């Protein structure tokens, strides 16, 4: 059944552009638990099962001055029991485990909020009306009762280009663009496949995302040429982590926003 709802987020009312029916969600099989954070603190490595040392990412930022796509790292749990647990007394020692789930990708739908008013009906129809399917960056196979993590481009270049253009229109003038921000929500449903070919889909995961121009650029000095040793870029420029203004241009950032002086 198609969901028609109003989402209240950050004191703004967002009308869903498209939240359609994704058939056969099976959270009892495939559970989207949370998103993990890839940062310098984790040495740009995602470590499943790191416990308290693992950082979660529940709210994210995409800075269009530095990047034009957004990657999430879903923590996924295979909820199926092992066949050896279910049929302990009857399973032969020669039988292999069959309750693995391979993660194929995800369907992503967007609540564009106020940005929808800055897009034409053709853009919305061609890029945002139907769910966008994005493939996982790895063919992860998760054993029964085990958690795994994948990389998932939940805002691909096509959608990001239209979103960036709409955000720029919202700013109205070039001088105001750096102070302009907006929020969207990505609704993500993971898709996996059992060993017998059965396709399963996860629970619907709500992923809020702040959009901006230059909000992740740290203007900490007045001399742009004064680059001390040890200053390193974030794991993925343009998302979540701040960037020293002296590194901005070297990473292909927007030259109009990569200045250090206010």
C-alpha cells in the first residue's frame, strides 16, 4: 500500500515526493540496523563488531562545495537461524549451510522537502518519482545470525546533480549560497538474495541528510599557503567531516568557496 504522509523534521514540514510500495519487505530475514561512520578515528576503515569503538552515523551532511554524492555504510543483520540450529537432530553432517544472504543493493526514495519546489515536474518525474536502485559496492554474503556492512551510494550523481541545482536556486544569489542549507530524507530498503534465489528486502530505514555549500570547510587561518605537516583530508571529502580550507582546492573543491579568509 502506498504511504502518504507528512514528515516533520527540523521544525519544517516535508511532503513526501514519492514513497511507494516496496513489495515483500522481510525484516525478519534482513534487518537494516544502523549506519556506521567512516572517519579518521576509524582510520577510514569500517569494522563490524567493534562495539563501543565503532561510530554510528544517524544524521549526515553532504557539502556540495566538496562532493557530489553521498555514501552510507549500512550495518545489516541476517536474522535467519542456521539450519543446524533449526534441524539439529535431522541435518546430516554432509549438508552445507543454506541460510546465507547476499546483499545486492538497495531501493532509495527521497523526501525532497522544500527543494521539490525548485525542480521542474519533468525532473521530479524522471529522477525522483520511482525508487532508485543502487548496487552494493561489494557482493557481501552474510551468514545466519551475523552482521555485515556494505558501502551504498544513497545519493548517486544523477540525483545529486538535480538536488545541487535546486539548492543553488534556493539561495537565489551567488553571494548567499554559502549560507544556504536544506534537509532531505532518504528512505532506504536493502535487497538481498537467499541461496535458493529468493529475493528478500529489509525494513524501511529513515536517513536524514543535510545539504549545504561550504558548511564543512573550516576557515581556521588567514594564510591559505600556510599548510602545516599532518593536515589530512577526510576519508570521503564532502560528507560529514570538516575539511581544512587549505586542503579544499587540492581536493577539487569549489574554488569560490575554498578560501580561508572570511
